[in-house]
C-alpha cells in the first residue's frame, strides 16, 4: 500500500520514511525486462486465474462499487454486503478514480479485445465493475 495508496504512503512517510525508501528500492529486483513473449494471452490463462477473479468479484467488487457510488453522491462512508456481512467504511476518492480509469481503459478496447476480457470475467462478479456508466 505504501507504493500506490496515498493515505498509507503519507502515514509511512511520517512514521517510517525508511520503509518508503525500502519499498521503492525493492519494487523490482528481478533484473529482467519483460517482453511480449513473457505474457500469456487471455485465452491461455490458467483456471486458477478464474478462481482469483471469482474471489475478487465476491469480496472486492462490492466494496469498489459501493465506494464509487458514495463518492459520486458525496457521502463520507459506504456500506455494502460482502460475503454475507454488512461492511461500512470511509469512502476513498482515489479508489473511485482507479475504478473510473479501469472502466475508461475497458471502454477504449476494440470489440474483439473487449469480448476476450468479457469471456475471461464472465460470471466472476468482476464484470460488475466494468460498465459504460
């Protein structure tokens, strides 16, 4: 979270600036530069990725959607049912922006690429986060 979320990053800068420096240093220690051949196509993804997407759809999607909805209307907190439990949390405008950016990238895909993504995410719950709204 120190590397990308402004709130914990600010706290870490205040409490432990050396942690921030360490995270920045450790970002990529592989020494490898990925190429196109290093990536699997969407059609080649293992079933374990679908399982991960289902978990994200079950636990993360409801939080993201509730957060984005309540940021839009100016509420300071969001509430959603997640895994059978009612959750309430402070809204995070940055997360709402990330969801919007993801949607913009998804909407910008050509029809063929969007269909591939839709096939991968079908019935996972993640597809609920990808809308034209």
